[in-house]
C-alpha cells in the first residue's frame, strides 16, 4: 500500500513491540483483499507508564473486530532483517486473537528521510471501521446500525493524505502527525 485511503482486508498478525526508548505498542501487518499490504506501529505506553493516544486506536481496532482482550503469545514470524537484508523467522510475542480478523482501515502516508538522506515512506493508522457494516468503533459501542462517521473520517484523511516527518537533525525532535477519528 502506497497511497492514503480506505482499505478492507485481514490482519496477518499483531505483534507486541518495545522501542529502544522503552515505549511499548504493537506492530500490525495488514493485507487487503487484493494482496496489497502495509505494516504499521501503534505506540500505547511510554517507559514511565504514561498512556499514549495509541491506546484508543488499539481499543477501536478491538471493537471493530469484536475482540475483548489480547493474550501475549510466543510465535515465529517471518520478519525483514535489515542486517541480512532478507526475511527470516524470528521469535516474537503476538496477539493470536487478532490474526486473520477482517477490518477496514484508513491509512495515511508519511514521507520521511532516512539516515542516508534518502526519501522513504510508511503508512500510518488513521482510523478503522468494521469491515462489513462500515461502522466505526464509537458507533459499534453506541449500538448504531447506520454508518455515519466513516465518510467524515475519510474526508478528514483525504484533506491531508500525506504528512512529512520532520528530520531528526533539525531540532532533535520527532513529530508524528496522527489524524482525528478513531
């Protein structure tokens, strides 16, 4: 997946991850019905225990796929090894409840410069919805039957489909522009 927009497909896996800073979250591998894929991270908690906005995103995803909780489980995943420059099997901790679940995602493209100064991009979670009904998480919780929030969330995404990450060397800061509706 290279363009911002609305996608329906399957969560291939959802892995529990920890950054070098100690911040924890999830890496999610998603594949559309026509075999396009994206991998993105959602950060949920700083190393000091402070909750991040990603908690709401994960809860929205759980609501949209009908899962009540996640069980950290050891599994082997095929992951890209940047040193070997190939995909290899690695021991990971995953949420098996999410594997194979159908979901709709709104994804936003983020352009950035890597350490070599080359321009790259990644797809970021913008919001999610129930794949069949197109209800968003709040509508599911409120027991709505007619989807009304998705067109507004999609319009919000398409008003700003591409963000650009500020380079780390200009002020030492890292900015991530995460859009509105969950």
